[in-house]
């Protein structure tokens, strides 16, 4: 049995972890807003957006759900200093890449958030790996 010493992470790690948790929670709210959109709400959107929402494939919606819920759980893992956060954040990143690919290259609806979502996902996975190597996560 090996004895692993957990190091106390610096304050900036906790601050970034909490910001990441809020960022991903906002993603959950965006997902829920899209998923729980009523027919009346949908009817108020421009025709092009109505068609887009009506034609989204179920795998895209699933990728969106996995990206935001796994991102939230992974970020919570960072806040509570757990090594498994890395694996959950990788799952979130892969799902976000799939989702953003469809958004950018199939729907051709990329905006400044599209690459930002991927960059943040990559940064969070890197941070979890870095924190594990530094001994900040158990």
C-alpha cells in the first residue's frame, strides 16, 4: 500500500474551479432552456431558428447534455479536489467538440462562443491533469 500525500492547492486553483463550476452550470441552464422550450416559445422565434430546433438530431441534443452535465460534475470534482474530475472533464470535452463541430460545420452557426467552449474545456481538462500531478487532488 502506497502512502500518497495530498498537497494543499493554491487559492487560485479554488477560484478557477468555482468559476468553472459556474460556467458549466450556465451551460446546464442553456441546455434546460432549449430542452424545455414550449411550442409557444418556439413559435416566437424566427422561422429559421424554428426549423433548426425542429431538425436537431437526437445525438446532438445528447452531446449537448453530456457536455454540460459532465462539465458541471467535473468542475464540482475540481472544487472538492477529486482525481476523477479529469476523466469526467475529458468526457465533457469530447461531447462539446462533437456538439460544436455540428454547430459550426453542419449548421454553419459558429460564433465567438464556439471556439471559446472548446478552449475552456481543454483548459479545464489540463488543469485537472496538472492538479493531479501536483498532488492537489485525491
